[in-house]
């Protein structure tokens, strides 16, 4: 197994990171890590079971008083050191992320790892801006003020599409606010999450603040969600599993953050720059091989530009370089697994009965989980290919006539995570950003994200925000403090917030 896999030797002592120590899982079952580019098994580890989850929650609970009791400045300094350690190890993170996900090394080097480091630096700064509310005498001789406090032990569950960044999005705001975390990564891609937790410890963040249990969703995941000592659950993944997680978390009255599926529309008005829209649609659809909940999946084109876009997107997709993820020239790697590739292929094969596969629509004949960039035309608005989350390099293109029809088609979905509109008319852009129901609306672009801005959706895409100060506050609870300045016990106990009766 060539030297690219030697980087996996570091995981020999197990895929659990509990109380600052690596170790094996105790479920008695093992999980393979498969190289998506070749189909070869490159690593195997012992899955975590309920006992490992219990140990991780206990470690997080033990670390909580010290970490919550640290000053914001102390937490901030630790997170700045954390960012520095991540930067020192950037190359290893990129190689391991590419290996376990099949992502092009270019994407890991230019997006996944720098984004994680920037997130860390952002929350290092945010840690010192825990905003309460100013004091005020709102009731007689009483002074009120509001405190923001950490919630406690956070149970987080992450998907396989961006293992490192999703670990960062869940761990960083939580620990910046003084919480401690137990993260369960997706069982097929746990490795960079383990490295992230190890880097936190090596940066001086106390043992037990960040813990990782690599286990199966139904077993380790549900045990974590239902654990009585977990105060909040943060989940990113499919809407179907998100509903199960929400029911379990609500049963034990836990705070909840859900970042679920998406089906982003890409609306091209007839005054748009057609070449920019072509390039934007291909880039937006093929980011991370389409395994991105904000990826462009439905291109609606106002009729005068429809043929131009259909031809331009098909030609551009046909020129995309599929290859070895470790080759810097590769634009598109394999999907995360053969199972995901087959799931995507199933959507396209079923669409052949009711739509036109303009380009792509097949898996290149090799051992990897590759699937060609695919454009599908003539599909009805209510068809599976237009309504379901496919999570692969598949784009549907449909025409529209009036501006209102374009917006209505974009909104014709239970999801509401992200969208884009393409126009040179400021009034069209204003109406599109007002009327499209999505947590993020791009104008003349699709995909860029930054640490300062909230990421999260509406409807079937879930609720809560990642990144930004919105996410930071989400991992706090608000306390009202009121002083009686008379130092005399209240005589009339029936008095209310509206002062003396
Ligand atoms: N919105 C997003 O960012 C993502 C959406 N998806 C969608 O979900 C589909 C399936 O992808 P998966 O990663 O398999 O998503 P998934 O939702 O099945 O898994 C996401 C995470 O939840 C865990 N999990 C699974 N069942 C669980 C349960 N009953 N209780 C607690 N945790 C559980 C998994 O182990 C993983 O860590 C994708 O094809 C895509 O459509 C997947 C990943 C990310
Ligand atoms: C790092 C970019 C994440 C995009 C949202 C998602 O697929 O979870």
C-alpha cells in the first residue's frame, strides 16, 4: 500500500479519543475505512459502543467545571493555540481527509483545511465576546441584567461529506462558549475528527473538553442523543435521521441544533451573464462531487437563455477532469463510497424513464466510486430528480417564463437551506433575496461561505446556525439576574415584574 497510506499508521491505537487519550472501541464490532478511489480497505477500527459513549460523556462532564469556569480570555488563548497547531499539521489533515473521503487533495488543501483553521481563529476571537445585556432598573428599586452561560455537555453527530469541517463547526462554538463536547463522526470517515481532537489537546485544551467516539449511528449515536448527562444535541446529516434524533432529544428535553438536507435552486434570469451562469452552475453542482447540502441541484433558466445554458453546462461538465484524488490536476474525485455512488446512479437510472440525460449518467469502469458529472433535462417539476436530495454530481435543468414563476419553482421544495439567483438587475436581485425561502441566498455566485456569516436552513433543512456569532450564542443559555437594591425582603410576595401593585 503506497506511502500515501502510511499516514494512517497514527490511528493504530484506536478510533476513540476520550479524556485526552486514544483507544479502541468496545462494541466488539469493527468498521472498515475504504479508499473510495480504489475500493481497497486501508484501515479497520473497533467501533464504539454504549460503554465508550458513557466514558466520553463522563470525561466531558468532569472537564466542564474547569473549562466553563475559565475566563473567556483563557478559552480564547487556548483556541488561538489550537489554530496554530492545526496550521502546523495542515498537510496531514489534507492528506487524511482526501484519503478517507476521496476528495481531491486540491479541495482539501484550498478549502477544507483552511476553512477549519479560519473557523478556529474566528471562535478564538468570539470567545471574548460573550454578550450579556446591559443592566437596568426595570422594576422599582431592582437592577436587572442578563448573563449568557454555557449549557453543559454537548452531544454532536457529524456526517461523512465534510468530516473535518463539520467537526470544527460543532466543536468550536461549543467550547468557545465554555461547554464540553462528545462528537460522534460518521463511522466511515472518523479519522480527521480524531486528529482534530488530538490537536485540541496538544494545544493545551484540557483533557475531556473534546471527546470523539467513532461508532455506528443507531448504537453509539442514539445512546449519545438519549444520554441523561447530555444537555444539547447538535446533528448534521439526512433529514430522515434528523427526525429520529429530534424525537429522541426532545423526549429528554434537550436543546437541539439540526442541519439537514438541501435541494438548492439556481435561478438564472434572462439578463444574466450566461457564461458566468454556466461556470457557476457547474462549480455549484460539482463542489465536493455534489455531496454538499448547499450544492446547486436545480437550475431554472428563463426561456431566452435556456438553450444557451443547457448546452454550455453540458459542454463544461464533459470537460471536468475525474482522477486520482491525490493528483493536484484532478477536479473531481470519487464519491465517498460505492454505496453512495450506487445511490446516486439509482436516481439517474430511474430518471431515464421520464427525462433526458444530456451528459454523464454513468460510472466510469474502474474500481473507484466515480460517477460522471450529469445534466438532466426535461424532468417534470414534481419528479424525483427535481425533488429529492441526491448528494452526487447531478444537476437538473428546467425553463421558466415569468420572474414570479422562477421564484415559485425555486420555492417549490420542503427544503430551505441555500439558493442563488443570477441577474444584472438590482431590482430582480432584491426581489429574489426577499422572496426565496432559504437560509443563504447568493447573487451571481453559488457556494462561498465565510466564518463570519450564519449557515443553516429552514423547513426540512432543519434549524440553528453554524459558524458566525449566531452559532456561538446557540451554545449558550440566557440567565436573568435581578438585585433588590433595598436589601429588604419583599413584603408583598404577590408583586410582579410590573412593579408594586
Ligand atoms: N445535510 C447534510 O449536510 C448532509 C446530508 N446527507 C444526506 O443524508 C444521506 C445519507 O448520508 P449519511 O451520512 O448516511 O447521513 P445520515 O444522516 O445517515 O448520517 C449522518 C450521521 O448520523 C449518524 N446516524 C445515523 N443514524 C443515526 C441514528 N439513528 N441516531 C443517531 N445518529 C445516527 C451517522 O452515523 C452519521 O454520523 C446523504 O445521501 C444525503 O442525502 C448526508 C450528509 C450530510
Ligand atoms: C463546509 C461546507 C459545508 C456545506 C454544508 C454541508 O454540506 O453540510
